[in-house]
C-alpha cells in the first residue's frame, strides 16, 4: 500500500491560489503586504510556498528562527527579498545574520545594544 492509501486524508495546495491571495491582500494595504512563513509555512512547505509568494510579488518575509531564514534564503534562490527573524538576535549570531542577509527583529534593549555594537 502507498502512503496515500493509508493517510486518511490528502492536502492539496494550489500555489496559483496562494499567489493570487497574496496579490489580493497586497492590493488592499496602503504599503506592502509581507508573508509569514515560519514553521515551514505553517506546515504547508516553505520550500514551495515562499517561491510562489515571491513569484506573486512578495518581497518581505518573516520567519521565527534564524535557521528558517537561512533555509528561506536558499528556497528563494538568494535574491533581494527582505527576511526578518522574529526570534530576535541570539548571542553570537550577528555574523550569520549578515552572511545570509537576514534582519533580526530586536526584542529587547540588550538585543538593540548588541546589534548596534556589532553594526558600528
């Protein structure tokens, strides 16, 4: 038996619909809509979802962890996308943020000081 026969259910993701939905939301906001693709795009598969969003015009992404940001940069083929890491600046990760062109969301005064010291 195949896993499809024993799965109990199959989830099919329409990547064209994902892109169309993002374009619709983007048209509704005054600035630019962003995409949150943390936790493997909420279990949908960031490797497929993020490129579909980028193809639809999304330029800004949010992830939870720095490793997700590194993977996302790869899924997007490098590129110009802005990728924010919600989990903040963990001690010793400054170089990794720069190397992969990621932006930490600074969640505390100590993170702000550490990032400012690193950037100066």
